[in-house]
């Protein structure tokens, strides 16, 4: 009887874990077009394509139909933060279920928010794995990762100030993203010029403290973007 109870508890725990993955969150999504039949949004996930393939499934051209996102509320090239999952059969519109105009995977967006705008000539903040969107030319800038942080920790005497290297990803609709790295130490590149825009890193937080490890997700960069 005890063994049966233990097995039942484990089985319930596994089901709970499986259910917790039904709603996948924090995806970087971009509107690439609209379904000609149903006028629903077609999404791609430029920062999360591998994760989407693993959790949602492969889809042609890495495009997915958002069955509950209507065309009238969005523009091509618009970036959104989306919580997604596979669409259930009863969530498909008749025009999708009976008269599909493409073979893309169907997804349901349970939540979405538009990305903050990229303001020129002003200090802007961008968190790890987050993006800023510049609607004028459908450009987005994402903080990809921190490739190294050797800054001298607070409370420690160092021979030099050290450096943190921040990798950014810059993309436009239907173009291959440009990846570049900016540094906190002025002995290295602190700015980069791409397509007529200058990207200058101002700071990276949090600053290291002795005995404390900083997780990638906790980083936030400040930078200024100006026209060349």
C-alpha cells in the first residue's frame, strides 16, 4: 500500500511538471506577415528559434501561425514578448482548420507585450535576453549575452579595473542579424557603428561583489544610440 501511494505521488508530480511546460513564456517574437485566408499573424522567433523548435515543434521557415492574434492590431516587423503554447484543436478558426493557406505550426499566444522603443540620443536600458525596437526602420537590438566579466569586485584590491564584454544582436526584418561586442573598459571597443548608427555602452550592472556570482539573467546594460 505504501509503495502504491509513493508511485501515485510520483506520477502526480510528473504530470504537474509536464503541465507546467504547457505554457511557454518569455519568447522574443516578430510579426513577419499575415495569413491571407484568416488574417491572423505569422510569427518568427529570431532569438528563440531553437527553443521553439524543441518545445513547440518544427515549422516551415521557422514561421508559426498565432491563431488568436488578429491582423488589425499589428504591423509587419513589430516585435513582441510572447507567452506561447501549441494551439488546441478547438481554438482553430474554421478558415485554419478546414481551409489552411499554409503548413505552418499553429500556436496560441496566451499573453503578449510590445517591446520598449529604442530612443535615439538618450541613455536606454536593456536587460539580458531582452530587446528594444526601433519602428522607423523595423530594427531591433537585443542583449545577447555577457561573454566575460573580469571587473575588479567591490572590496577587493586589483592591479587593474578589469573588463566586462557585452554581446549585442542587431537585426532587421528579413535580414541576417549583426552581432557585435561592447566593453566596459575603454582599453577595448566601447562603441560600434552599424548601418549609420553608433552604439556606445555606458555601463553594465550589477557590479561584481566578492564572493557573489552574477547570473546572466540579472545583467542590465545602459547604452546610447546616435546617428552617425
